C-alpha cells in the first residue's frame, strides 16, 4: 500500500488533519484565539527555514530578523490584533554559525519590534544542520474580529496594496535571467528588493476600519494576508466563507513599471511574501475606507456559488490553472 508523504498531502491538508487534535475551528485562521477573563489573546507561530525561505545570497541576517517578525505581525493584524504584546524566538543553528550573524539577526528583530510594537519575551536554542527561525507572537484581539470565514456574498473584495513585488525582489536577489526580453526599470528593481527584504505591514488598518464603519453591529469581517500569494489568499477566503470570488483583472493595483505578460501575471498572483491584507466589506463601508486610504483598492466581489475564484473577464481564467506556493 502506498504510504502518504508530506509532498503528496500538501500543507493545507496537513493542517486540516492536525486540526482534528485541536478545538473546533482552531486552524481556520493563521492565529489561534485564546479567551481570557480580561482580554482575548491572539497567538501566531511562523518559521523561516534555511534553503526554503532564505539563504545567505538572498538576504542578510538583519533583514531576515526584520522579516521574521513582520511575517508574524502580519498574521496578527489579519486577525484583528490591536496590539502586539511580544514574541518568543526558537533558533535551530549549526554549531559553526558565527556570533555576528546571530547578533545582526537580533538587531533586525529589535528594529521591527521598535517599529510595530512588542518585546522579546524568551525562547530556545538548539543545534541542527540548517538554520530555522521560529517565532511565536502574542497580540490582543481588537474590537473587530477579522476571520477568513466571515466573507459574505455581496461583499466587496479589497487589498491594501500591490502584489508580486516580493517575488520579483527574490528573483533579482537570486540573479534570475529574464532572457533579456526587456530591461527592468531601476525604480521597480529597488522597490522589489525592499519589499522582499524589508516588507511592511499596516498597524493603522484596524483603526481605519473602525473609523469608517457605519453599522456598529458588524463586528466580524473576512480577512487574511497574502504571505502565500494573492491567489492563495483569495482561495482561503472563498473556501472558509463558502462563496465565490469574482476578480476584476483591470482593477488589481500594479506598479506602473510592472511588465506585461502571462509570466508576470503568475508572479503577481502566485508570488507570496507581500504581506498585503486581502479582505471584504459591505459596499458602503468599502467606499468609505477607500476614500480614507487611497492605497486600498477594490478588486472584486464575493457572490453565491461553489468556493472558487473567477475573473470577470473569462479569458483570464486560465491563469488560475497554475499551482500556488507549496511548503512541501
């Protein structure tokens, strides 16, 4: 009999199976909710693995430390965290790792915490063949609960910014040959490398949502981040909320220097590590938020139907035949 291996199962199915050992709905979002007497906590764990997420060519240790923190805070924000309490850090390090590399890593970690809040609360160290940085972040649940399963038919789909830049930055850092079909704009190169090495998140997002909320009775909205790519974010929302996403290709925000073509559409939708928020709101609320923050763009809507993603222009649907990022 064929024995199942992780490569066959995939990350999503693995998480679903592990969820059977946990309380109901504990794995439906990136963060776990812990209810306490005074305030509810959000807890998230993210790991960066050498030669899977990074190597010494693509990113320096200081930028890696920054990115390790941001990837966790992004998950907290996408669940509605109003404040980051702190983080714990677990390191797996080869014995020959130089101290200066670790010191630079922690400088990057502290810089990100200074920018977005929180402190180092503790951690653990162990030896191994490859470097693994595993961070657990703790946040306080805000007034609005942001959950993948809270999207509704009729909601407008929005995103906080541009996708694909981190993927391009990764390719540039790896000295990918683009076949000399064109020369990349210098501003686009610089911006893409910055998005890959020093991604940013949106700590004011929750406050802006509350400022523009007309109906105070609404306390849950659909949201996730695009750490695994825009396509995966949309798919996660559609599946968790049991509705269909209709995307308007002409409305997706792109850098003005972003090249055209099928390959570049793949980088945009399947790239990952952009840490933009992808969410849905009732139409009136969406319009008010877009007026307040001009960087937030409406890219489609949810409708009744089987959980799936379609383009408004059916000619573009073949793009979704591609495979999203896989951890296994």
